């Protein structure tokens, strides 16, 4: 059967609409002998029956393996030392915080709430870093009070705010300075965080003066510079260019005092579809080490300790979301060469559990999870149940043409920035999060109930009236 003319150019017509591309799916995802999707030995049907849908599913061993691979790759590439921070904004819960620190990673938090989760997990505050372009005074105070290992200063005003908190608590606080390197990363506009016209960081031209102000305050210890050029980046050139620009500044700052480290941020891309060409982590680490080592030799300075902050690359591929199909509509769409059918498959979730397609026009993959089928592939658009035409979960993929109401669907690569961006739009409760390992599943974040949704509404409740 030929491809549907409504399919985007990157989407290949599949030989088998049941196949699971290992680059996209969690490492523990397979089809069993009956054709049902299993993750770490647990079937999709069993997960849906016990925990309901929509449901976030995390392959625990996959997440831990990716954390270890990042730790080992950068440790090997930078013999002078490398610290890997897990970027909690991608997905953070008490359990996941413990996974990451148990794997040897530190944790980067970006709010008082994320800090509270990490502390509730028992993470040593010295292994935490605090980010944010507009940290509140209470957030700064609590971070200093509990002994957060490093606070990233994002603006000039934060220098005095952090210094004042450190004076109040009688401590010396480690700080980094976030630099806007001006590198234009190849990613969505909203994910590029080092372009000149945006809210993050200090321009390179202002850095020497700002660092001098930091060093004048005895309550602060300057650790080094910080850079983050963006997110979901598939090439290493941007990271290398940011490193070159920061090392020039790093070398100049050494004249005024110690600069023990350089934080190059995160943003390494993952595969959401079979068309995504992901650079292996070991390759990125090796190329960054080559750039950093070469620049340090040219500048005549020692290689500093390197820090990085991946989140998506750790937890994203380890996750998937299960949905149940509700309705199906075939829509006739006019094209330049005639007409074609787009099949809308609506599920019991949507932009409340994955806003990335609406926010970034992000593409995803989908498969029937509860069974396999030999029906011819049909182009589908998986839609959510919300009151928005832009409520799309998967813009384009092929499913077996016999997809029907009641089928379970699985969307992979949803471990990052899905639960953390989830909302209660249309008063839907946020889904549960389940960890699977060695044939067993357990909820690590429970599903929200209607009572949860009503719990903050302070008006008196009325009793529901019967029609009788």
C-alpha cells in the first residue's frame, strides 16, 4: 500500500505498523508472543487494568542505565573530573531523585518546589544545584539555609540577594554565574536559551565586572561559569562553540582568583521518532573533551572540572504513556492532487498530560499496545479529549487500519517534560506514574482524584441532586 499524501515527508510508510524502533522505545519494551507490548516484563494490559489510563510508565533499569552511561562517558572523557547533575525539571519525584543520586548523579533544581522534593528524598544538599532566572527571596534563603552545593546566579541583582542570605546564616555560599554565550542552538525557538534576546544569564561582555562584584563579597565563593544553550539538540557543534567562548572568559577570570570548574549545561537530544538522528552520549563527551582540552592548551591553562546537566537524555527515553482509544473519525482532506483520508484517533488524555506537541509542534510515535495486527497501516492523528483543536498527542504516524475503540495505545519517549508540564485543563486529574522493573510494577506518584481537584476550592460544596 502506498503512503498517504497527508503524511509528512519525514514519516516513512512502515512495513510493519507493530514494530518497535529500539532508538525510540524504552530498552525494556518488547512485544510478547501474543503481540502485546510489555515493559520490563509487565504487559500494557496489566498496567492499564491495575493503574488506569492515561498512565505514565517508567522503565527503571533503563533510566538508571542511561544515568550511568552519562556519568561514565563524561568521567572517562574528562580525567580532571566531571560532575553530572540530573536536571530535575525534566521529571522529578522522590523516587526518581533517589534513583539519580544512587547512580552517582547530583541533582539540579529550578524552584523551591523542586528543592523540596529533593530534600524529601534525603538528597545531601551539597549535591544540589539551584537554578532560576527569578528566584524568590524565600527560595534563596532556604537554599542557603539547608546548604545547597551551588546557586547559579542569573542576574546582577541575585549577587547581593544570595550574599545577604549567606550573611544572615553565617555561611559562605558557592555560586556559579550563568553566561549568555550568544550561541544559536539548532532547536525550537522556545528551547534555545543562549540567544541574545531572552531572559537567561549575563552577557559575556558584562561577566568580568559581575565576577569582580562576586569576589568582593566574603560570603560568596565563585566556582565558575555556567552555560546552557538550549534543549533537544542533536549536534555537538553548539556545545563546542559555547565551550570555546566560555573558556576565553574562564582564562581571563583566572587572573583575579580561582575558577575551579566550568558548567556546560545540558540539552542533549533524544529520539521521539525513527527520523530523529541522535548523537551518542559517548561521542558528545569525546567531542566536548577534544574542544575543551584543545582550548585549554591554546590558552595555557589547566582543564577545569567540568559539570553537565542532562535531564531529558536520562529520563525521556525510559518513559512511555498508555492511553485508551475512545472515538475514531475518518476526515476527508483536500490536497493538491485530490483528496485523502486522515484518521483521527481520540484518546482519554491529551495536552493535559503532554503539552509538547501544542507548545513546540513536537512529533511523537504511537503503537497499539494491547495487541498486534496484520491490518494494512493507516495514517492517523492521535488527538486528546480537550476543548482545543490543537490538542494533539501524535501529529502523524501509521497504525494498523483496524485500530478501534477500547484499544490501548502507547506513546514512547514521554519520560521528560510530560508529567512535569502536566495540567488540570478541563479539570482532568494528572495521571499516575508507575515504575516497572523485573516483571513488577508499582506506583511512584498516584493519580489525582476529583477530591484532589476540588480540595483547593474554598466555596461550600453542594450535594449532587438526583433526577428522581
